[in-house]
C-alpha cells in the first residue's frame, strides 16, 4: 500500500527557510518520479516541483525557481523540498505526490505559514 508522510512545515518569517520531507513506502521508490504540490486557502492545488526517479532532472514552477530545491534520497525513500527566501505568498499546505499507475497518491500535507 502506497503511503506518503510529509513533515517539516511550520511558521517562518519572510526571508526564512524550511526543509520539507516526504517519507514514502509501499512502492519501489527509486523507480518513480516524485512531485511537491501546494494549496493555499481559496486556491487550486498547484505543482511546485518535480524530480525524476534518479534525481537527474528537476522542474519548478516559475514562482519558486531559484528559491526552492527538490531532491531525493533513494536509500531513505524520502523526497525533500528545501525552501529558501520564503515569501508571504508561499503560505500553503504542501503535499507530496507519486503517480503509481493508474492512481495518484498524496500525503496528508504539511502546513507552511510565512508571516511576520
């Protein structure tokens, strides 16, 4: 059974940093691309970053390029999102996602609040 558990969210001031983690189980982690999404209040869920199964390639939303870094550890079955230079508009619930055909699997989310 696929299981994703996010952690690392919290309250941070503008300009601060956080590192999110997503621990995965129930599937062959190193064979699958992983993604981070976020959903702010009243907004649709949006893709933040994606990393290929080997970690060789990454993609980012324009809004986070140069500030966020996605990475993975295929030994620990964990994907990370390093978030630097956080802005007020980064406030959202952050989710990790994997597509194991035919389904998309999501974690429960972790809240990130950027506030002064």
